C-alpha cells in the first residue's frame, strides 16, 4: 500500500508541475482589431467641387494602437481639415475612439474608394460622385447685333437655377469686344429669382464679340455682332469756296448731324488749318440745334492761302477746302511828301499809295503801277524804289522828273487790279518847277 500511495502521490505532483509549466510557456490571446468601423455618411454626392460628406472611423476601447490616430485616404475628392485640402488626412480619435474627416467632392463624376488605416488594420468604403446640376441655366443677350458706336448698350442676362448649390450666388460676365466695366468684365449678384443682369457697351470698331457668363461649375457663351455704325455727321458745307484774305471777312460754316438715335451728337467741333473762329482760335465747339445743324463763322486770315476746314461729331469727321484769295483794294489814296519838285536828275519826290477796303485790309504784297503824265498825256520822269504793300496796305515809290525843259503840272497815277476785275486807280497833281 505504501508503494501505491507513493506512486499516486508522485503522479499528482507531476501533474501539478506539468500544469504550472504549461501556464508559463503558452501563447497569449490575439489583441482586438485597431479599427472596428468605417462609414461614409453620404455615399452619393454631386461632383461640383463643393459638396462634402462626413467620413467616420472608430478605434475600439480595447485596441492597443498608439498613437490613437486614423489615416484617411481617397482616390477622388479631397479631405479637410488640414493645412490644405489633400487626398490623405490623419485625424486623432476622440475619447470615444471616433475619428472624423470631411470629404469634399471633386469637380468631375467618378467612383471614389475611401480607406481608413490605424495600426495594422485597413477598412474601406466607397463614395459615388454623380454629375452636378449646372450652376447656370441660361444666358441671353437683348440683341444679336448692334452698332459699334461706343454708346449703344446691350442687356445681358444669366440665370442661376434653384438646383444650384452655389453659396455665393453671383455671375461673372466677360466679353472679347466692348466692355462691361472699365476692365471689360463685371461680377453681378443674382436676385432672389437667380437672375443676374449687366449692360454691355458697344466698342468703337466693328467685330464679333464672344460674351461669357461664369458661375460655379458652369460657363455659358453667346455672341453678338457689332457692325460699323453709320456716320454721326452727315454733311459739312461752306457758304462759298473762297474768301478774301483780308483778316476780317467771315464765312458761314454749317454741319448737319444724324438725328433720332441714342448717340445723336449734341455738339460739333469745327477746326481750320488757317483762319479763326469766334474767340480768335482755330477750333470751336458749338451746340447742335433742334434741326440737327451746327453753324460757326470762319474769319479769313490776312495772308492768301488754302485751308482745310474740319467738322467732328460722334464717330465721324468731314473735311472740306477753302481758298483764301488775295484781298485787293477797293480804293487807292495817293499822297506825296511835297507837291512841287524841281526839274533835274537829282530831284526826287516820295509818293505814297494807301490801299483801302471797306472790310479788312489789303493782303500784303500787292503791287501798284505808278505813272507820271503831262497834260498832253505824255510820260515824264521815272519811278524807283517801289515797294509792295505792307500789312497796313501802304506802298511807296520815289519819283524823279529828270532833266527836262517842261515846267508845269504833272498827274501822278497809281493803278492796280480791282476785286471782280477791272482796275482801281487814284491820281494827284504835282508841279515841276525850275531848279532852285
């Protein structure tokens, strides 16, 4: 019995030792997963570049992963927050093990594979980005053609539909010809019905303009043709084609403008390359009267010349030519420094001819023909040092009787061409006396 009891006791002791050895060298149980769920709150979003959905992942409490962070990634769209939107974002879980990120839709439709990774665990889900509704439904122009006159305006209208998810409901208008604003474009807030309007001002040169309206994910286009505007100035007329260059004569200059349009000029600017208008200048701006006519008085210069007269109004200019012809005298007044001159080659008499007009002065440079005649009509003596008329219309000459036996009266005659033809002349009588 003692042997049996010993064997039994030994077997029990071995059994206990074996149990202790097994407990010390056995494999520990596997830890739980680092992530237990990944969900995309809205699995279908419009691909408008703006829509967002919440992506949520959970780290269970028993997970031993450190740090307790989840890295999200996507094959389309972008995550926020972060220093910048990215297709990858790492988020620290809260005290409940929940990590949340915002996934923003791309601008093009696609299917995105969304992943969450923590420790050795990766979960995935998907998000479908469907074609986004348009942010603009309509673009219209009030006309398909207009005059290129810099004045005409065209109403441009764009509509943002109610299905648009735009936060800022505004439309940007642009054009390749003409202008909306000083820089050629303008951004307009839409009204409560989603309508945005702008005025396109016509250019000054003809052409085809491409007009665009942009809002959110949509750009619409239309065209308008700007044709050459009819001239705003219809006619430029002068009362005559020539005028005496006497520094005083005037001529009526008349311009006629096109009426009945939004761009009808209110004034006309006249200019002349020679001569003057009111105020003594070579340019003047005058208003247009109710008949569409503007008039001005052009005053002649004192020197003969040919001048270009121009009228400018709106988009047009017209030119014409006027000749300022030499102003001839209407009368001549003769005088001398003495009425007696001794016979002899060394005796002289200074004769002055003053050329006169009822309006203005005789053009400088006029030539006078002097002659000296005895009562029987025969010539006597000679004239020298003859001048042409100065700006005051004065001509001088020196008469010498020469060696002659004649004593008595002599007619001094000054003659030159008369305006309109013929001759104008004046005469005076002097006495040839004996030498002293």
